[in-house]
């Protein structure tokens, strides 16, 4: 049985991806910030971890020691504008630090720490959810307003291309999941998390032919420019 680790698996795209992998008979290690109820399944292992905690992230890695991991999906992230009442998230020093820790630093540190697990897995793949907002190619005024989220995604793109350069035996791909109806995407988004997850599941499980190394693709598999 193959194993996938999915971060932020309690809601949104992460939950939809976890369900898709479980349905296909994979073992899913669901990394969630707080202990939460997820649909019962014998192939589901729930691991509570605040990925920005300097104690909890190494403790998670320790708990997973020796477990072959075929695929890591770095999905957890936060937006820079959590609610209309909290529009200071692009200016407040502590919130900015938390944002970069979640969106940029944690995915790279988790991937680095799980290299031994990935090296004994069969797929040897790290997928990191990014965004067109983190590209210079799609730069526009809205992205400048949300510079913090956009910059955190541009930085994770760089971090995970660097990961690919430094670990030639592991593939590292960035995916833009599209604008989805989730807490980050809001209710006006055209896509449901389930629709995006169905496409991304196909890309990931057929990654040998559908995912390039050290590049970013959209949820349909089309290559995007950084
Ligand atoms: N939605 C969109 O339109 C869109 C567009 C482009 C890219 N993306 C990207 O797609 C991915 C999934 O987004 P989504 O829309 O599904 O977001 P979401 O519904 O807001 O879910 C975010 C997930 O990240 C988790 N998380 C946040 N901080 C964490 C931490 N410190 N430790 C552990 N988990 C943490 C959240 O856990 P809690 O429940 O504990 O907060 C939640 O499970 C993200 O990388 C996002 O940037 C989304």
C-alpha cells in the first residue's frame, strides 16, 4: 500500500485530496493543526502538528521515522487577509511572520526532514500547493495588494525548486490548484475543492508523465511560468 502525507488535511483542498487518496486505497497521513474528527478509515493516520512550531514539526518527523513515504503534499497555508475585520494581516509584523512560516518555511523544512522517508518510498515525489499570485508572470494590482501571500508563494516556489536541485533523486513540483471555494478562496470562486482535488489526484498519481520536476503547473497540468 502506498503512503501519502497531506498537510492541512482537515478542510478545503487538503481534506478533498485526503479523501481522494483514501478512496483509491492509499494510506493517508493527515497532518492537521489541531486534533480533529476526520471520516473514520483504517488507512487514515491523523497527526496533530502546528507546522510553524519549532517543537511540533520535529516531533512529527520523529513519529514518522522509518515510515516509507511515497508522496508528500505540502498543502497547508494561510491567506494574508483572513477576514474583513483583520485587514492588517499584510502590515502586522507578527502575522506576517506567521504567514511566511506557514506558507514558505514549513513546506521546505518538512520536505527536507522527510527526505529519508521519501527515499525509501517508490514515487519519491513532493508536491507543493502554490498560486499564480506567486508568479511574476501573472503580476497585477490585486497581487500587489496581497503582496504578503503572493511573496510567500513566490518564495516557496524558489524553495521547492531549490529542493529539487539539492535532492536529484526526489521530484519536486509546484501546483496552482485554481481559485476554489474554500476559506482562502472565498464563496465566489468558480471551482469546488473536490473538483480541483480530482484533477490534482490524477496529476499526482500519473506524475511520471504529467508532472515536471522543478516547475509549476496548473490543476489541469498546464505548465506555468514563474
Ligand atoms: N482556495 C484557493 O482559491 C487557492 C488558490 C490558489 C492556491 N491555493 C492554495 O491551496 C492550498 C489549500 O488551500 P485551501 O483553499 O484549501 O485553504 P483552507 O481551506 O484555508 O485550508 C488551509 C489549511 O491549512 C491548515 N493550516 C494553516 N496553518 C497551519 C499550521 N500552522 N499548521 C498546520 N496546518 C495549518 C489549515 O488548518 P486549520 O483548519 O487548523 O486552520 C487548513 O487545514 C494552499 O496552499 C493555498 O495557498 C488556494
